[in-house]
């Protein structure tokens, strides 16, 4: 029986994680969970899973839940998440959105917990600091992002062999094949409508701009200690091969499956054993063909913005991530156009440079600074 703390239980990954726990009551015990403000759903989850503790970032919502449940510890504000991960447990699953996931991951590592990581922004911003903390505290980190779960599994096939290249697959998102002119006209609901995956809003927009793949290149760099020049993005619209690894004998090992996040979530929770899942089976006859294309980097500029940031250093990747989060939020609130996301990121990254951080606090400072600068750039345009 594994004791588990779930950060972001009301989100897309959070709800799919609860589905796995629900179907495996003999394997997982939910100690604690968290949300930002969606207490309608959190209330139902508390009643069903009866955790010891919850963290609710929004203070008023926390007060309401505290008044409703007697034997429940209720933590609040962003500090509440860092307290939550200190409760006794075997593993912390981080399904938070954006940089809000960074500090809780770090605190969980420091308190000796294994990490199941969906929150890619933790590694995009925390990079070396997170990798060092994992080593120092001798904990394990299991990736949930489907591509990184695939790579993790492929690497296990040839433990002592040199890796030549990682093939990071991407569906291409809702605007695959669009021109720059087409991108200027896209609407919010079209950008949120991903062809293969049903996800939270932020990652859906990142998938549409292809910044999601840029973030994943950076995530892979830290997870697998591999240089960016050896990570190659392949557009694979069927989303069946979740990624692949090429070894020095030119063998390529790939991992396949239906696009269902419960597969990587359950492996991260139950590693090294797989869990039985009542999900749709992959029918290769039905699929018939698998296809691959080069990404169109002239149209989807975020990919090169991310590669360049990685080359520049960790200050640049943190700034890029923070500015992107800010711009996506503005787009979700209909304050800017879709194309403004990549255009303003490009201006920011060409104009500014950012020093590498020495601590988590430095990272939060760079994040804040980049958000302020990108807002200023928008004001000027
Ligand atoms: P969602 O937006 O669906 O869920 C985010 C969760 O985090 C919710 O529980 C939300 O609470 C909570 N939350 C959001 N902001 C804050 C904050 N500032 N402080 C505290 N809690 C907060 O996101 P997803 O589940 O789609 O994604 C989660 C992470 O997993 C992201 O990093 C994403 O990139 C990654 N990922 C997701 C995939 C997917 O299929 N969804 C696939 C691969 C990776 P509330 O509901 O109250 O707002
Ligand atoms: Mg992914």
C-alpha cells in the first residue's frame, strides 16, 4: 500500500489520478490533495477519498471547507502546498499548473518523498537545482508527461548503452499545416480544441503554439541529462508512438499506446510494475499507418524560442516560461491574439538576458521580472 499526496486533484491529470486510485483501493491510500479554488469538486473528492489534509490556495474557499469538515486539516495560500508535501507519505504526484508547481516539488524532495511529475514547469524552471536536490536526497522522480514516460521506458531497454538521439513526438496540435497568416485569425475556442488529448487550458494553448513541445525539450534535457542538439521533435499526428530513443547501434526503441494519460500516470505511481487498466485497446489494423513530418519552425516559432533559451542558460528558460504563462493567461482572457504569444516571446528573448539562478527564490524573481517585462512590451506595441 502506497501513501500518496496529490497536488492539483481537481485538474485534468488530478481527476485521472483519482480514477486510478478509485480502481486500486488495495494499492493506494490518498493522504492529501489540493486545488486552487474549485471547492465544489474538491468537496466531492474529500467525501469519496477521505484524506487527512487538503490545501486550498484561495483563502476564502479554504475557510468554507474548514467549516464543513471536522477531522480534516485545511491548509491555505501558496505556502499551504509546501506544508502539505511534508505530511508523511511515500510519493507526491504533482499535477499543478505552471510555476506554482516548482516550490512544492522542491519541498517534497527535501522531505524525502518520491515524485511523480506531471508539472513540466518544475523542470523547465528548476532544472539543475531540482536534479541536484533529487540526487542529494536520494529520491526517485517518475515522469508522467506521456513523451517522457515513453523515453523513460525506452531507456530501460538498454541501460548500459550510449544514447544517440531522443525522438520527441508531437501531434502538431489543432493548427498543424496552418500558415502564419492562418494563425493570425485563430480564435480561443479553436485553440482550446486539441485533436488528440483532453487537457487543462494552459497546456492546450501551449500545444496549439507548440510551446508545449519546447517545454518538453527542456524537460527532457534535465530528466535524461541529454544535450538539446540530440533531442529531435517529430510531428506524428496519430499520437500512437509517444516518443523513442535511438541507441549507438542505430536501433530505435519506441513506446506505443492509445492517447490516454492514465497509462503514464499509473506507471509512475506503481513503477516498476504496470497496473491493469480498463482503457481502450490499441488496434493497429484500425490505425493502418503511422506518419511523421518535420515541424514547421517558420510558422511555429516557439520551438526555436525554447531551443535557443536552453542554449542561452537557465535564466533564459525561466524567463521564457514565465512570460509564456503570462501571455497564455492574457490570451485565455481575450486580451491578446493567439499570434501575439509567439511574437512577444520572440521580442522578449531577443532583447533581454537573464542570469542563472542559484536558488528557488532567484527563480521566482526571474519569473516575476520576465512577466513584468513582457507586459510592458505588450503595452508598447
Ligand atoms: P489543469 O488546469 O486541468 O489543473 C491544474 C490543477 O492545479 C487544478 O487542480 C488547479 O486547481 C490547480 N492549480 C492551478 N493553479 C494553481 C495555483 N496557482 N495554486 C494552486 N493550485 C493551482 O491542468 P492539467 O491537469 O492539464 O495539467 C497539470 C500539469 O500537468 C501541467 O504542468 C501540464 O503541463 C502537465 N501535463 C498535463 C497533461 C494533460 O493531459 N492534462 C499531459 C502532460 C502534462 P483549480 O481546479 O481549483 O483551479
Ligand atoms: Mg506531453
